[in-house]
């Protein structure tokens, strides 16, 4: 469970620190990344905070998902690092949505929508959890 707690604490801390650097350093300009794209602050509204569901829904879903992933990590210990990354990334988004009313992305590639470290952690965590579950259940069925 230490890995779960580490992801839960480190991912939001790193993501929010990078956002502060980008917001302070790139307030009016973008840093080119060559033909790939650029670094710039892009504000995006979370779909759960649009008219209808509100922050209570965001936090309710996060608490439910955190409990489910913690339980899953107990059943499949190989998932714990991925579950920590997934929870940390989603916690970073939930905190930011609560405090700022939007999520700030800072990597904008020409061929992909803008994203941030929390998005990378969520994607890697979700893919890792799924892969570990497939491997673990495949071994159980054999």
C-alpha cells in the first residue's frame, strides 16, 4: 500500500508544481517544441462540472473509484503502482477542478489534444491496471 500512497501524493504534487511553473513562466508566451508542438497553458473545463452534475459528483465518484482501486490493489498486488498513478492523476484533476474551476493542460502537440502530467498518469495507470488484471486472470484460467 506504500506504492498506492506514493502515487496518490507524488503525482498531484508534481503535476501542480509543473502547472505553477508553466503559469508563472509562460503566462503570455508559448515555448516551441519544434515540429511537435509547444508548451503553453490551456484551460479546460472538466465535463462533470458543466451544468448539471457539480463538484459533489466529482468528489463522490473519486471516493468511489479510490475505494474500488484500493480493493483491487489488495486482490492484485501487481496493480498497486498503476492504481497509485491512476488515483494520483485523478486526485490532481479533482483538486484543480475544485480550486480553479478548470483543469490546466500545458503540453500541446500538433497531433494530439493538450494534456498534462496528471493525464499521463491516468492513462498509464489505467492501461497498467488493465494489463495486470488480464495477466493475473489469464494465469488463473490456465
